[in-house]
C-alpha cells in the first residue's frame, strides 16, 4: 500500500498519524519513515484498513484497541553502549 493510500485510510478512520501511532503504541517517527519509502508494511496497511472500515460501520475501534492495554516498546541502550555493557558483564 502506498503511503498516500495509508493517509487516506486514516482520514476515513478520522485519525491523524499522531493519534494512530498513540493508539497502536508505535513510534510516530517509524511511521513517518515510510513516507520516504512511499509504502507502508502490510501490517500497518491492514490495521489502517480495518480502522477505516470499523469507523464506517460505526464500531468503536478505539475503545477496543485501548482495552488491549498495548505497551509501547522502549529502546534499551543504543549502539556501542549496549555492546560495552555486555562486555563488562562477561569480564566480571
């Protein structure tokens, strides 16, 4: 799916990209990165399509998704610092 088609589906779901990313607990930066690629992954396309269809059918999908209590993944360490901490543990 193209990024443009994805954005159209979000409009049909009455959502912005920030609201979409907050609801499904992903980084807005990650979603915006697909803009450069001009395509979104299949999973994101499926989610946006379902949200648009549910909104059209007047199904309260936002409450449904919130009830899942999804957790946003946090980055733990970055680059060299992560490798360094592993090496330090093995030395001890």
